[in-house]
């Protein structure tokens, strides 16, 4: 509850810049392993529908942050940052779990894994670093990555807008508690998606 309230407060204060920072940091600094960007995007869509800022600015922040974050992740891998993935302790275990799935995508889809992996939570966090440490050129990476970013941003924004439309239909029920409730809703939706992803990973 405290995290969701803080997220709402930051969005109301800083607007789409919060979305840009989260989508950028998710892949640029591997933050996505512990704090994916989707809850922030969904919450921002909800607030934009309420009139706090334009939906277009949320779209721009999502695409720009995702693309720039992936580029930073790629060059992190290209300059030897892959050693960061080795880590220690619990971080190392977390990375290894998702790295197996990421490597599986690369083996199966080759360069198209950049596009496919961009839409999969946790996998997209490691994909730029892993691909950056390979022999794939940045130009080819950028083309396939932008396709993935566009697809991922579209899905995330549509999900957020869909939640916002549904939220408007029940907004009167929650009254003055809507800011905290909308953030909780976004986090709950993300939790369901993450749980489904973990289930699929176990069955693979």
C-alpha cells in the first residue's frame, strides 16, 4: 500500500517523467528484475484518463525510455558489462533463472529474439546486455529492438487505457480513495501477469 501510494504521488508530481525513468532504468540498469515498468505505465494511463496529463506524453515517455534503456543495456554488454550479470548471492540466482529463458529465446529465434524478448517481462531486462556481449551489430539490434519496443509499448498502453475505462465505470464506488486504489489495481494486475510468467517458466 505504501509503495502504491508513493507511485501515485510521484506520478502526480512529476508526470510522465516517472514513466520515462522507470522504462529506461528497467533495461539500462537491470532494475526490471526487481521492479518492472508495467505498473508505472498502467498507473500513468489511469491518471492521464483522469486528466492529470496527456496520454500522448505517456506514450512518448514509454517508447523513449524503453528504446534508450535498451541501447544503454546493449552497450553495457558490449563493453564488458555482462560480468555484472554474474553477481553474487540472491541476485545471481535471480539472474540465472531468467537468463536460461533469455538464452533459449536467442537460440530459437536468433536475431528475432530481440523483438520477441522485448515483450516478455524479466527477459527484456537481460536481453540487451546478453545481445550486446554477442557479435550482433548495434544497427541490427536497434532495428529489431525498436520493433519490440513499439509492440511492447502498444500492449502496455492499451492495457492501461482498458483499465482506465473500466475504472471510470466504478470510480464513484471508491470516491476519494481512487488514487491509492488505482495504484493497487495496477500492481495487482502486474502481479497476476508475473505469476503467469513464472508458471509458464516452470512448465517449459
